[in-house]
C-alpha cells in the first residue's frame, strides 16, 4: 500500500509519517506543490493525503491533476477549519474524503482505511483481528465464525478500533468520531463509556475477552495481545 | 427638543413679552397724547370765550353752541372727565371738560364749562392700536415662518450628515463620503467626520487582518501540538508511570478545546467581516432533521427526548455553512443546558424556528445570554460562544433572535424569526 503525504509543515509531516508507519503503509512525502506534482506525475499511489494550503500552490490543483490523469489513487484532503468552500470544491473534484485540521491521528487512520476499503485495493474485502472477522460490505461481524449482533454505533466503534489496532484512542477522538467533530467532546464522554461497556459485554459473551482495554484517564485501546 | 425649536421658544417668549408691554405703552401713550390734545383744544375754546366776554359780547348759547354750559353758581375749576348721555344714541359718552370763570363787563361772574366728546379720540386710539398690533403680529408670525423655512434649508446639510452617520456601517470597510456644504461649520463637521471614519476604517482593517492572521497562524502549531501529543500517548513507556498518561490526555483535551475556541472565534470574525457572501436555498426542515440525527448520540447520552415539529417546508436563502452552524448551535445549546430526563422541542413555523428546553430560571438580563464567553457554569468546558454565533448569524441575515424564560413551564425558549 503506497501513500503520498503532501504537507508543508515539517513537524506535522514527521508526526503524520510516524503515525502512519504502524499501519504497514509505504509512505512517500512531498513538502510543497512542485514536489507533489512531480511525484504524482511520475509514480502511482494508492492514496494521496493532501494538505490543501501549500506555500507554492493550491492543493485543489493537485486533485485536478490526479483526476485528469485518471489516477486510481484515493484522495484524502486536509483543510483548515474555516474553508468550507475548499472542502466542498475538493469533494466535487473527486476527493474521497476530508479532514479538518487539526484532526485526530486515529481519525486519519480510520478515514484512510475506509477509503482503501471502498476502493477495494488488494482485495481487502474483510478485516481480520485475532478471533474477529468483519465484512464491512455486509456490516457483518463474526467471532470465531459466530455472528455478533451490534447496534450501528457499536459497529462504528468496532470499525474505528480495528482501524487503530494497538493505538491509544483518546476520549475526544472517539466522541468526535461517533458524534461528528462539531460536538464538544466533553459532552459525550458518558455516552462513550456506555457504548464501550455494551460492546465489551457482547464481545465477552462470544468469548472475545480483553480485546478492549481501558486506559485510565485517557481513553481506550484495541489490544492485539 | 430640537435645537431650533428651543431657540425659537426663547425668541417667541421675548417677542410675546415685548408685544404685551409695547401694546400697553402704545395704548397709554396714544391715549395721553390725545387727551392732551383735547385739553389744548378746550383751552383754546376758553381763550375764545374769554375774548368774547372781554369784547363785551354775549356768551354763545344753545342751540348754536354745543359743548358750552354757563352757570351762575360757582363750580370746581379746571379739567375733568364726565359721562354725558347722548340723547340720540341713548348711550353714555365720555367727555372732557374745562371749567373756568369769566367776568362780563356787567353783571356777576359766571362759570363756563366747555366740553369735548372723547368718542373720536377712543376710535382713533383703537385704530392706531389695531394697526400697530397687526403689524407686530405679522412681524412675529413672519419671523417664525422664516425661521422654519431657514431650518429646512440651512440645516439640510446637517441632516444629511446625520443620516449618513446613522446608516454608517464599519463592516462595509468604507469611510464616510460626505459632501462639502457651503456653510463653513457644516463643512468643517463633515471634514472632521470623514477623517474620523477613515481612521476607524484603517484601525478596523488592521484589527481584522490581525485576527484573521492570528487565527490562521495559530492553527498550524495547534495541529502539530495535537498530533504530537497523540503520538506521545502511544509511547509504551507511559505504562510505567500511571500518572503520566492522564496528564498527557488532559493536555490533549485542552489542545482540542483551544482549537475549538479558535474555530468559533474565527467563525464569528468571519461572519462579522461578511465573508459569507455565497448563498443557496437551504431547506431548514431537512437540515433540522439531519442535525438532530447527528446529535442523536448526545441526546441519548443525556437521556433527552427530541420533539420535532416541522409542518411547513421552509426554504431560506443563506450560506449553507452558516445555516448548519445556526441549527447546530441552537440544538446543541438546548441539549447542553437541559435537565436530566428533559426534552428538546424544535418547532419550525412558516417564518420562524423555536427551540425550547426545560431548565432552571437563569435570572439576569436575557440579552446577556448572547454575550461572548457567557457561561451557564463557570466550570463548563465549552467556551460559551454558541449563542453569540447564533446571534451574529441573525444579525448577518437580519433574523430576529430572542431568548425568553417561561416561568410557567420552566422552559428556555430561543426563537429565530426569519424576516417579517
């Protein structure tokens, strides 16, 4: 899985790179428009993570270039909060999804997974994690072959966890993932707790114990051990 | 009171006093003069009579002589006023009389009284007074009318300036364009105001740019901070120290809050700067349903019930982002300041949206709820900008946003009126 990360801010680029690495991606980076343009013209990527505000050009032009070349690459754009127009323009041009800066890295992972899944790269029709088998197309979850019935929110939560295995997920990130980022995270911590409790119980009943670990005062983690 | 009305009032008061005093003086003066004149005429008559007597001629008697009375007995000498009955018109007529004694060459002295009617004199006084008072009144009325007309004419530039000031909107980023009237004072005023507005526009522009730049420039470090903190939370070393991770998590939450605050302030300043020119038809009913669904988890978490009444489809022409923000903030506010087991009721009428929820009487001035950073509780996590944003959007599109507390049902009611 080859990704191109286009981000002009060095510190942010570094931390994004670091967070993407455990996902098993091959990530190339471009620091500005010129570099990025050259790379998308020369190489093929499965997904391009693109900051729209670049010092030497508009990221939207890169989306245009990709679409003009009929590139199969998925496009995930990063936009500033106050540029709704850019966001809409990006999606209209054919970007798959957008993230508003600053975003949660775990959210980035989840969105990236979703894009890849939608585009069905490398025949990734299902997700396997320990005893879990998930068929996202059918929204079906199996624990050791036995179907697990989940509510919509619990299923969303599980997919989110599966996109971030062995990663500490903060309460804020989880809350915003489930309620949309317009919601003040602090309002919904109780609600996360309830959903985790239920999901855990359901997994436990099927014998999938200790999958979800509570990180005291921080959040939750899907543990592969 | 208008400045001119005030000055006019003083002028009129002065004129009225002068008018009254003048009329009195005129009456007294003219009356005196005429009586004096009559007195002189009577004196002349006396001389004539005395000369007649001295020449030895008899005194003229009636019917040839009227206004002359001869008496053998003594009478008080000198001038006097007397009312005599007019036999023709049957009314009392004032007369002035002069009594004197003459000694004919033969016989005893006689007392002669000459009289003159004052009727003509009174008529004269009346005519003179009427004429004078008429002229004075005309002068006074004329002055008042002239003043009014001058007000209309001369003060026109002033009223124009006032109108321009009243409709002046700093957010249009344009200084005042005032003409230079012929009246020096007004020209000076306009010049000073134009300079003032230019300075204001420049200052405002600076502030706006600063805010926009500051908001934009802080967003990047915030993004870096947040991402690095999240990575830091992944460190296995954190598991060694149980206190470290929650600290980091709190830091992470604070960064997130800061970024939210920034977003809200940025949005506010962008609305104030009228940077949402684009508009599209927004179906409010659908938006309301969509937002309610989005906030569903939050309602569920709080154990709240949502009642949505949107009988009529309402389409507004506004920026979709702002419509989104408006509905979101209203609903979010109703959820946030709710009571456990309460409800959120949204009613979409033909030209208004009303969202209400139960809660305790907040007390205080309702207008203050729209102030920035106004919080329900000092400890609340949210920065308290939601209603400010609602109000600003209202101002931007001319919607009336009002808040009321209904003591009967103990409900907070927020109402947005879309036009008339």
